[in-house]
C-alpha cells in the first residue's frame, strides 16, 4: 500500500554555469513533523550557497521518493512550465529519501577552463587520457547528468530508507542514518557508479552553519567508502563527480555524472 503523499510542483534547474557547478536538493529545513508542508528547492552554486535553476518535465530522467518501505515516482507531477520547488507532505513518521536524476545536458569549455575543472574535481583519469592522447590543448566537450539526493526526517521514527539503493548512475549512500548520530560521531559513506564501488574518487564534504561554510576533501578507499566526522548542526552535503570517455560520439568526448547527498539538523 502506498503512503499518503501530496507533491504539488517542482522547479528544476538544468543549465550549467562555468564558475558554479555543485548541484543539490535543499529543503527549507530537514526535520519535520507529520503532515507538515515540505518545500524542496533545486540549487546550484559554490561554497554551499545556491541559486535556483529552472527546468521542466522534459529534463527529468527520474524523481523518486523512498520511505516507509515503499517508493513513489514523483516525475508525473512535473509539467512543462518552469518552477522552483517540489512541495509535498508526508503523513508517516520515517526517514525519507528523495533522489533526482536529470537527462543529459551538454557543455563546452575552453582548454584551460576544462583542465582546471578536471583538476578541481580530482578527475585524474580524464587528465591522464588527455595528456596521453595530446588533447590537453583541446576544447572540452561533455554531456553531464545530475544525481542528487536529500534525506529528510519526519517525526521521531527512524528507519533504513537512508541506505536504499537507487537508480542513480552515481549514488552516494550513507552507511548509517545521519539522524541517529551524536555530535562529532563518524559517518561512513559508500560511492557507487553503475552499482559498483567507485574507488579512489575525490569526494567533497560541506557543512554550512550560521552563514559559514567549511569544506574538506577525502578519497574513497578500495571499497568505494570514506569516513568523516559530523557535527549535528547546520546542513551537510557530500558531492562527487565521475567522468567517462565516449567513443565515436559526434558531439561530445566525455560523459560526466555529478552526484550529491544532503541532510541537515535543526
């Protein structure tokens, strides 16, 4: 049996800017009472400070909520008009996971900007390929998809929705529920690409609290896992990028997947 769920509208943001490419799902808050109105914005920006993007139904590959042992497809509620938020209410006490995957978009970057982007996101495979194939001075031509998740806590009942496998190509999965952590406990996350552990991948960990953002970078191990300490204040994001080389595509040389996971505290 499906749970009671009332999505009403969604604004999706699916244009990329050259200077700000982190993308995440951000509700007005992360912890709710049963039946309370939830408003989730789709943000892009740097330093965990975002602005709204715009999109419509045609740019959604999947938009799914997981909670209480069930899952619901939210994409049918999105129309062709531009919007800025996903609005819903959940009438069960639970931990809820919402996952969004965009369709492909396309970008080009001048060689220096593309190289800097690869370096910033730790995409050593692409850097090495370009050097080995004399492409370092070539324009970057790339398809990209967004793979964004947000965890919400409704009421006091915690469950295992936080670790539900999704259909996202790049999936950042917490291995324990962030809403049961005590201050400065460690959280382990597992990063999967096409259901397989993504090893030696650079991940960025962001915490924004009281108008200040801190960030650190660590790499996943041979199991695709990474561990870091979490303070139970402010909002948190873990982000990562995976890029693969395309062969014989007439438009793009690369396909990238930009992933994020967000949660937060009162």
